[in-house]
C-alpha cells in the first residue's frame, strides 16, 4: 500500500469499530477478559493517583478507575471513541482527549500511573510508545500494560503481513515486550495471566513465565519507571 500511514489507518479502523466496541466494552471489563485488571491495579496503586488510560476506547475502563478513587485522563486516537467516552462515561474524576500514543498530549512527569490495555499492539513502533509512557510518568510511576498473548483472536489482524501487505496490529509477544521494557528504563514488579477457558484447565504452576505467557489470551504487566 503506497503512502501507508499507520496512525491514520489505526484511527480509521477504530472509528469504524466504535459502535461494536461500545456495545461490548462493559461486558469485557465486568465479566470477560478484562475483569481482573482493575482489582490487580487496586492492590498495587494508592487511591487518588492520577492515571493515564492510554488507548481508553469508549472509556469504561477509565470510569471503573474513577469509581475506585483514581483521577483519570483517557486518551484515544479515534475521535468516535472519545465522543462515546465523553457522552457515556461522565465522572468528576475523568477527562478525555483525543491523541496518539506515539505523541501523548500530556506534560512530562505529570502522571502517577499508566494503564494501557490492548493498545500498544496497534502502534508501529512499540518502543516509541514505551518511551512516551516513561516521559509522562513521575519518577517511580507505575505502568500497568495488558498485551495480547499468542492465543488472542485479535492477533489475526496482523495476518495480511504474510502477503506483503500493511497491517496495523504488530506481532510483539509478551516475552518480547518484557525484554524491551527491561532494556529501556523499567523495572518489572509483577505480572498476571489472562487465559481462555480451555487453558484455565491446565496446571501452569511450575511453568516458567515465558511458557505461561505463551498460553495466554493476555498478559498484564506491572512495571515501575526507573
């Protein structure tokens, strides 16, 4: 594809998917693959912390953070997502704004934490976004990042690369992201697997972390800015 602009294509696709996402987001956060994320964060982050929800979609994750005592700034590249967030996720502790993760519209060292769930997969250069997170976090700030694992259906969006075509879903795996973060100013504190129902039946207790990650629908990381 000539003159392919990854950010523009991403914005276009997620504007088109905004209605579908909005119809399903609450169920994902309350009952589905994202239901353990807010409890995971609550155990590790003090209330009233200012959290960037990076790739906030229609804002339901932001709303849950606000309901649990956090101040939240939600940023998403898709105008249609931001419109739904502002209309449906009204809360005194939330503000939403349109913006790209590759160039966050925030001041340096202004955030206590970043929550980025299934958003870094949709950027061309993950390290660029990781560096943006590092810039906007205060010293010692936390990064809670959920990355799609190998068993996640949405990874099919990268399939067209095998035909030499452009795709807006990168192929970075959890163990690759972990190494990337460790090499670029982050300390790994914790992690949490999110498995499909079939994988939940397996005993993964004694497996090394990268094999646990290989079975996941999503792996949720907790990093601290060095």
